[in-house]
C-alpha cells in the first residue's frame, strides 16, 4: 500500500522512464498507432494485389498495371477475382485465369 500511495499520487509523466509509457503529443500517438495496430487482412490484400512491393522483382506488374502471367498463381487469381466484382462466375474466372497464362505456356 505504501508503494502504491507513493507512486499513485503522482502524475504518470513524473515517474522514472515515463517517456516509455507516456505519450504527450498527437504526432507521437499517430506514429505509435501505426506501428502497433495490426491489420493482417489489409496487409494480405495489398500483398496479393501488388506482390512486386514484397517480392522486389521486376517481373511482377505494378499496382496500376494489368495482371500478367508472371504473377504468382494465387496473386493472379486474387486480382481476377477483385476485377470480377461482387458476383463472380467461376467458369469465367477460371477461363480468364487460363487466358492470362496462355502466352506463358506457349512461349
């Protein structure tokens, strides 16, 4: 109780090493939130739609370029599914996927 009274009666910013757990500015709060908050779905969607950012290869198309046969299969299927909208016809999706890889197989 004595320790609790001694430290609880002071503002948190006055405690030793307070800069580790006390954030005073809004800019620091924003930086902290960006670094700590986890968004696995967003990260996965960004990676699947533009694998070039993660793989660091020149063969994958950029964000604004259409999908090519150089994309990994999972990424190509994801991009085609995103392009199809809310209602995806599986046959059309598979046909688009095969057409995407057709020049790759012929060459």
